[in-house]
């Protein structure tokens, strides 16, 4: 793991904002939303946080609107897609969940075309390539589980990989809110 170099292969990593601005003025009350909607809202907030970090170095980077499964963010300066995954439960379980199928159909890691993944936990951002994540799975043989996630209606298959193991394969790990010089 390299904690000083940029995950994009250069020596000038993007700076992260010390605070994350809210959305576009929208405020929803969680009691009026389904579990899926709450998860979606959180996911969009986390995507904005990562986008703001990337835009410090690559100002043309942008989020992908709609239901594009390839990646969440695109960085035209380096022609790279970025998939953002939030894993709030890793704080309690010590595991990072890496989905490989949803409803019996390959998904997430098995179908990604992103050049980078950013796994966002409560405390940090783990910058990793899909290739390194696959190597991690092959080399460490983590537990494969089938379960229905909160807000989902069908089962997914996912590897439960120890947090510290994922970190060993990461390009970079930064604290949330950290300003990287």
C-alpha cells in the first residue's frame, strides 16, 4: 500500500476537503423514505465527497447521472472511471463487503469497467484497483456469503474480506476529511 502517491499513478495526490457540502439543497426526512431510498441518498452523498476530492487534482471530473452500472464518476483528464462503494458496517464487523452477484446475475466486481474503486468506510477512503481487489480474493480466499441486503429484494453474493487485508492490497488509504499535501 502506498499512502503518499496518488491512486491515479502520479505523485501529486488530490486534496480532500475538510468538510463535505450537502446536496443540491434537498433535504429528506428518513421516516418518509424506504431503506433503499435512504441507502441511495447516502451513496450519492459519499459519491459527492469522493468527487470533491478528485476534483482538487482533476477539475473536469464529474458524476454519472442515472443508472449507469459501469462506474459512478469519470475523470476525463486520465480517461478513468471510478466506482464508489460505501461500507458503513465495516466499522462494526471488521469486514469489507465486495459484491459479485445480485439476484443470481454477475454484478459489482465481476462486471465493473472502472479503473479504480474507492471503498468509503466510516473513517477512511480505500483507493484500490479492481485487479488488486480480485488478486486479494484469489490469494486470501475470504468467506463468500449470500444474503439479502437492507433495502434489497433479492439476494446478493459477496465476499467478506477483513478490512486490514483489503488495505494491504490498496493503492492508497486516506482518512475521511484529511487534506493530503
